[in-house]
C-alpha cells in the first residue's frame, strides 16, 4: 500500500460508481449488495458522499475556519463563529468534519448514506444532521434497517457513540475489513508533515495540538 493513501494524497484503489462517486474497489460489490437489499425493503439507500481526497477536505476545513459554513457543537446547536477562539474553532470543526489527511473518506472504504426517496417526500431541506436519522426523521427507517443489517455486508458505523471526539454519525458507514488496512497506517507525524505543506487556515494553532487532536479526533479516542 502507498504510505500516503491514508492521507488522501493518492489512492490507487479507487473505482468509479458513476460520474459523481468513487469507492475502493473492494467495497463496490458489498455496497451495491447492501443497496439492493435495502431496496427490497422499500428503502432508497443512496450516497451523500464517498471518497474525498486531501484537497477536497482542505477546502471544507478552510470554509469552516473562515466562517463560510456554520459550525455546530456536539448537540447540533449552531455556534457564533466570531465569538470562538482558535482552539474553540478547531474543536467545533473536528466534532463534525475531519482534518485534511485525517478523514476516513480519503480511503474509499467509508461512505455517507441517506434515504433519497424518503427525503424527497419529506419535502424539507436535507442537512445531514442527527435528527434526520432519529424517530420522525426521514431517514429513521433506513437507520433502523442498518442497525440490523450492516454486518451482513461487512459494514459498521465508526461513529456510533460519542466519546468526546467525533459526534455520532448514523449515516457514516465503513467497510470494516477494507478500512482496517488504512487504520494501521495512521501516524500523527505523517499527518503533521502533510499539513505543514498545505495552504491551510489555522495551521499554526492545529500543529500546536496535533498529537492530542490526532488521538481525540483522528483515532476518535475522545477525552480520557
């Protein structure tokens, strides 16, 4: 395996699903099988996102740092960007979005999913937030089905519980065996080196805390 694939700098394992989404070659068939099984139960399980490279994750980070996208606390409450210190901004961003180089979406093994038809029938703006996957939300039926069926296709949810790191994401699935290879490659030093070379907002503040941020958010070990 390329030593930089886990950072999203390159990924030779990707195959296209369509003109919008790419996925790890070993995950394509399990994903399509999961999707077909959900469809048989009347659930329109579709992708919100799949592979994102380092550059795309960097753009998301920079938008949030500059206040061009709303920041939320762990309970999903919108925060006043202008009132936050650098450290508070870092923690707010990382609760819901990964560092460039630290995202599981770099690997092609991880996907975000929703019930497209149910959302369409719901008729409200879809924001990919927790309440949409809870009772009375449009994706609640899909979330319940996944509780019982993900393991059949080799998938699991890496952010199923709040440990004080990444918030709960019922929509985020990982193909467990494929992701494990990338998980073993992760190193704080390599991530720091990649960030040092990036045109990244708030870089100095992030690098000062890189070891603790790596443990808390990239590895999702949370607060101990």
